[in-house]
C-alpha cells in the first residue's frame, strides 16, 4: 500500500550557484576594465633604457601626421593650452602632462607641448617604449 501522495513535480531552477558565477564574472570584468586605458592613440614611441613612473593628469598625443590629441580629442597646437587648463585645474598638487609622441615627430613639436606645460605650471613627462634600446 502506497500512502504517499502523488504530486506532479514541476521543474525548479536552483539559483544558488548562479549567484556565485555572477559574482565571479563581476569581479573579472571590474579587474579587466581597470587595466584598459581608453585614452590611447596607437603610436610607435622612442625607446629608452629607464622608465619614469608619473601620475598622469592628462595625456597629449602627437601622431606621425603632426596632429595633436588631448586624450582622444583632436586639437590644434593653438587650442592646446586652452584645452589643457580644465584638466590641470582638477589636480591641486603637482599636475603632470604625459606626452605620447610618435618617434617620427620633430622635436620642435614635443618642445612646444613642454613649453605649454611649463606655462601652465605642470610637469611634463615623455612616454617611451618599455622595451628599451638595444
């Protein structure tokens, strides 16, 4: 004699493991998103033996066609000082401008950005290739 009631079992979804998987995915995407720098313009940089670490306030890029960029926004050399002032105003202590120039860019263009940085009271740092000179 079978005294148990007969139920129709309806399908259930167990969501306990799903929470763990979502938490791990969330951590993975947060870590990966901090490694990516969206303000990058692809340039071939000059090589150096040493590497100077500097907290960057703003990145000024100069490509092989002598086009200037503040972050990823294209600007002319005449507009550069006006475009940099709001970025440097956000940094109360020593602001810095990282100059990311292609190795074929004339030195005069790099020096012009350095002069603008000096006029604005910012430190300028030239970005170089980490592989070094051989």
